[in-house]
C-alpha cells in the first residue's frame, strides 16, 4: 500500500504541484481513508520528501540504464539529457518553485543530492569521452562538469536576465551546441553533428 500511495502522490504532485495537492486529494484518488496514508506518512512534508526521493531514485535508475547501453560518450550524454527532459516534459512549471518556497529544507537536501549525481555523471562521461578520443584530453573535468551544471541550472531557473526572453528549449539547445563544440575533438565532431541534426 505504501508504494501505491507514493506513486499516486507523485503522479498528482507532477500534475498539479506540491502546494495544490492535499492528503484528501490523494486519499480520494485511491478511494482509501486519509488515516491509511497517515499510517505510512506522519504528515504532508514527510510524504513530499518521500516523493522527491522516489523521483531521485527513478532518475538514477534511468541514468544507470542508459550508461549500461555502452554508447559512445557523446551519444550517451545526449541520450541522458533527452530521456530526463522527456520524463519531465509535462511537469507543472511551478513544481520546483513550490518545493523551494513551501518545502525549502527538502528542496535544499534534494538539490545537493541531485547536483552530486549529475556532476558525477558528467565527470564520468567526460573521462569516458577523453579515453575514446571524442573529447579533448586537455579538458579540466572537474571545472567543466561544474560549469555545465551551473549553466543548465541558471537557464532552468531564469537566473540570467540577459537570456530571459529566449524560450528554455531554445536556450538549452544553443548551450548544448556551444558546450559540445568546445570539448570535442575532430573525431568527436562528426558524431556531434549527427546528434545535433536529429
């Protein structure tokens, strides 16, 4: 029952946002008593944290699954980005804002964990690309992975007033083009062009 509650809560939070969905809404959707939810989760904050952790675990599994396909580094990076973006394409835009505003401690904890995962994933991808000869060996892996995350986060949160007039999808695509052209070798450029043309 706990997993059923968790999955339904996740579905409703994605659709309507953390602020809007009540424990009553979740209980009604599952046709169970609200008391049943409280058997597993003491309050809404505890349920929100469980859902956020559930999202994180699902994203981790997806990334690990893509890495296990043994694609080359460029294809792997594009596949991860495309899959994670697709996963949240219908996400209510205010979800992250609501999490940050109404559940700041949960947001901060998850943000740190998620950043660590993404930085490690990007660092591993850069090292893989260097060993394959697709990325330049002179790349500072630590700096480049942090630069990637900082830029994507800034675009997503509209932190850069100079870019606020550009749609997020356009801005991300432009960044990807600039980022990869800056790190690929001549050998990697051919694969990159194919990915950009998809």
